[in-house]
C-alpha cells in the first residue's frame, strides 16, 4: 500500500504545476489535460501578437497606401483587431495569461520592410501579406475552436472565425484591384 501511495504522490503532480501525470500499471507516464491547456495559452499569446501587428500595419497603410480600398480595409483592420485584442486581453487577465503589449522582433522586421514601401508597391505587398496572414490566423483560430481545452478561449476563437474569413475576402478583393 505504501508503495502504491508513494507512486501516486510522486507520479501525479509536477511541483511547478505545469504538467500533471499519471502512472500506468507499466510505469509509463501519460500526460493529462494540463499540456493541452499550454496550447490554449500559446494560442492566446500568438493571437495577441498577430492582432497587435494587424493594428500597427493598418496604421502604416493609412500613410503608405495609394489605394483608397487598401486604406479603407486597413482602417477596418485597426477597428476590428483593436476590439479583438481588447476582448482577448480581458479573457487573458482572468486567466493570469500575460500577453504581449508590442510586436515581436520578427514582426518589427516585417513592419520595417513594409514601412520602406509606398504607393502601389506598398498596396501590392501589403494585400499579399494580409491574405497570407489571415489564412494563417483562420487556421490557428479553427484549431483552437476545435481542440482548445479552455472553454472561454475556445468560444473566443470560434466566435472570431467569421470575422477573420471576412477580412480574408476583403483582402482578396482588394488584391484584384491593386494588381490591375
């Protein structure tokens, strides 16, 4: 009995609280839902980073774009992603998830590359980036909506997919206009 209890105590909880494990009859450890929750945290952090970049690039488009469609859609990005970021921030605060407050170094390099462009060249590269970025975001949000373990983050992701799909459609339409 002592041996079983010791095995249970030693194998059941990670002191740091990041991974809970159970021990099977064969002595193998199996990971529980805590590892899945890590994926929810990763989603929240990545979604916040992407949202911040969308807002920053939208502001850049207001000055560097030539096309009124691009400027209009960029303003839409600023408005929608600011709102989305605030919603995510509220959820994260309740869950003690620390989100980025500025874009990453890699994102800054992308921003700096875009900031060098003006007019039609900016319009073309910007719409191309927005299309790819939204495809990636849709995939990420769909994965969270399907596989997320945190009910609130899962619902958040699920509720934003149609908005992101609308953004993708907008940018695909704008792309056809700016490449003519």
